[in-house]
């Protein structure tokens, strides 16, 4: 019931539905956002509009031509404020982007306007490793802390700071305390019924699937790149992904890998379910 704001993925798409990209960090989401805002020209609602937040909704344009709604969907307070302003029924955005899956459902509180979840997932251990090396350097991020600077990966894996079933927690709203089998069962159910799944390792196929499902190629969003040049723009973004951060690889089944696995066993099971959905189930939805 808490998630009634999201349409079921198998239901026919409605003109009033708003695509909601569930952004899992370090899964290619920033690259996809670039593609949607710049190449496709969509008006996004994410955190970019936070410096323009006020008591009425408006669209802001950056110097590069990308356009955003003046809301901040990167935290629960910002989502609450967007809800107070009637963002969900405003029709101003072409896509919303947030990590806060549950909170965002509350934006769609009538029977007409609903969210349509889609997301990119990645192997949780590789994602955790990527996250660690990113956090060591990402001084510009609000999540940055000096604590990562002197830490090695093994110390991170055993510390309170490392990833702990992030996806399962965000899908079930279990943000603190322990995660149990019932949370995994619920997360699988939510992912299967409410989200169109993409995989970071199959990025191009995932983008094509999102495009096909939402009909993006058929729409002129009026952004900085003409429809004729979209393909070139998309190819360029894929070749030069944003926020990509080269880092050392971790040996599979090695000590550090297994330490991280112990902390993320539910996310690994959820990821395997996502792969099953991607390759065996949802390919039918968009065929």
C-alpha cells in the first residue's frame, strides 16, 4: 500500500505516468542521467534543482541547455517539500531520479499520476569496491569523509562504513537495524512488480529496453540536442561515462571479497533475481 504511488510494471503505460529512475550509486546512473538530460533533452527532477528550491515549481535551464525542475529528490526532506508543492501531478518533469524509493512513492497520491520505476543494478560486491575507491577521492560529494583517506579495502570491509545490503534496505525501507530473509523476499517482490530492471554490465541493452518501454525515441523533448543527433550523443556518453572511477580489481572469493559478501548476502541474492528478471522475464514485457 505504501508503494501504491508506483504503477505495476506489467500495466499498460499511461500518459500521466512519470518514469522514476531508482538511482543506486556506482551503477552507471550518472551516465544515464547525462544521456537523458542532454542527449534526449528530458527535463529531470533530481538534486540539480536544489539551489533553486522555493515555494513554487518551475523549470530551470543550465548554460549547457539541460533543464531541471527546481526540487531536490536526493533526500526525504526535499521529497516532502516537492510533495507539498504538488510535484507528482505537475507534469513538469519527463523523468524523476532518486535513491529514496519509498519516500518518492508518496509524490504520487492520486489515481491518475503514478511513478514508473526503472533502475540499473550491478554486482553488489563490485559496487561496494567501486564505492570505497570513489569515496577515498570524492571530496566534492556530501558523503566524503577523511575517514576513508587512510583506510585500505580490508579495513573498509570490516568497518561500520561499508555497504550493508543497500538495495534490500532501500527497497523495503529498512534503513537501520538488521535485515532478514523476509526483507529479501519483499525486495524481490517489489523489484519484480514495480521496476523495469537494467544491468550495468549490459548497459546498452538496458538503455534500449528503457527507451523501448517508455517510447523515448519517438518523443521530441525539446532539449539541446536535435533528434537527428541523439544517436551520436548517446554513443559519445557511453564511450566517456560520467563519474567513472578506475580502481584496482578485487579477487573473487578472496578474503576481502568474502568479507564484503558476508555483509551483502541479501543484495547478492537480490542481484541474482534481477539478472533472472532481466534475461528471462522482463524481455517479454518490452518485446
